[in-house]
């Protein structure tokens, strides 16, 4: 007997704020957008480890196209502070609404899961929690400390919200000294009002800059999506802004529309265009660049961290 999932109702429940928007039918994906189905022993083991502690992954919540590949390698990106976001970005598939209370045991659960999975590198992200006084900053700190205690050799990458209008919150997270501090700019300034209306481009850029000011040794990372209507020149300007803020690692990937109620895809950038963006970004001085249609912030994060560290060592040696 086949089970039919009502995806239309499920998406409406996830994104009630988008249901009155006009439909944006997604164009057919080109041949170069191909993903691996999330099946196999490694996928099952990763899912079991995550569910055993009652944890949430952004891999599932955001509908990441690389879930099958990453979970097969026992890699997952944990999403803390719940699975409901207080913002409603036009590109994002994470559920929008009023979040519940923070799980006081979540940090310990994350630490146990990281140790059990034997992760050499872990990525921790979160929903936006504008409802909390510190935006969830102390919870990030607690999770970092719990991972350090449970698995001291694991390197930690955090992908944070912007902590907009939360004075002192970002400093607390910076001082917890994750190995990589990632905050995605997502798109070019011109598109913020329609794509990322709850955020402010220059605030996000200032957040990245403040990491380097407060802890120059901490790696910084940020990501962009293309395919939302930006121009190549606008992307290049964002690269310059990032370099002025000292960002070490840039990721660029293709925007894929989660539903017809999300922001429409303007176009699919070709693999050759991504290669050109990578060449330009490296020429601008980034230590690491990952640019491809399926690049996402935490895709190959462990391997890329090793390359990032090696690139800095080579730079210092020269």
C-alpha cells in the first residue's frame, strides 16, 4: 500500500506567512543539478544517532540537496534552539512561527551525539530566535563547551544568525572560540528587502568584521546564493565587501526553490559560471572558495576546514 503525503498542506503549515503570495512555478532543473537519494547504511546510522538524542538537523529542515551524500559519510549539521524560526526569509524552507522554550539539555545531547558519531568536525547552526533576549547566544556558547568536553579533538564550526538588536550577544559567541565562525550574507544588498527582509546587509557584514577584530585567529566564513536575480557585478562587490571584513572562506551555490510560494528562481547559473566566480574570488584573496551549483555552507565542511587551515599555514610560511 502506498502512502501519499500531502506536501501542499505540509508546506502551508511550515510557511503560513507565504500562503497569500502569488505562485512562482519553479523552472525545470538543468542536467547539472543532480543529487543522490538519501539511502544506505551510513544514512540510516546518521539518522539513528540524531534521533536517539531527539536532535534537529538543518539537513532535513532546510531540505538540503546534499543530505544523502553527507549522511552517507556520517556528517550532519545540527540545528539548535528548535526547528521553528521567528523570521520568514523568502528563500528558506525552515518552518516559520512562534518557537517553544529552549531545551536546557540540548547542549549535553549534542555533545553526546558528536562523541558517539566520532565526528572530526561538526557544524552547529540555528534558527533565528528574535524572541530571546540574547538571540540564543548563550546557548551557542553552551553547545560549544559541551562538544569540547565530550569530544576534545573535534573541530567546531558554527553558522550563526545575525543577533540583530541583541547588544553584546555576538561577542559572547565569538569569545567561545569555535574554530570557524560562519554567518551567511545569502544575497546581494539590493535583494535583501525581498529575499531576507528581517536582516540587514551591513549589520551582517559588520558581524563578520567584528569576529576578526575580537579574535584574529578565528576563521570566518560566509555564503551566497545565486539565481535570485543578482548580477555578476553585484556578486563581485559582495566579495570585495567580505574581503574588507577579513572573511577567509567564501561559499557560493545555486538557489533551489523549495515551493511555489518561495522566491522564484531567476535563472540557473552554469558550472562554467561558478568556476569563473571561484577564480575571481581566489584572485581577491580568499583563503578558501567553494563555488558550484550544489555548494552549501556545510557541504564538505570537514575536508574544507583542513584545506582552510593548510592555506593559512602556507600563507604564514610565505
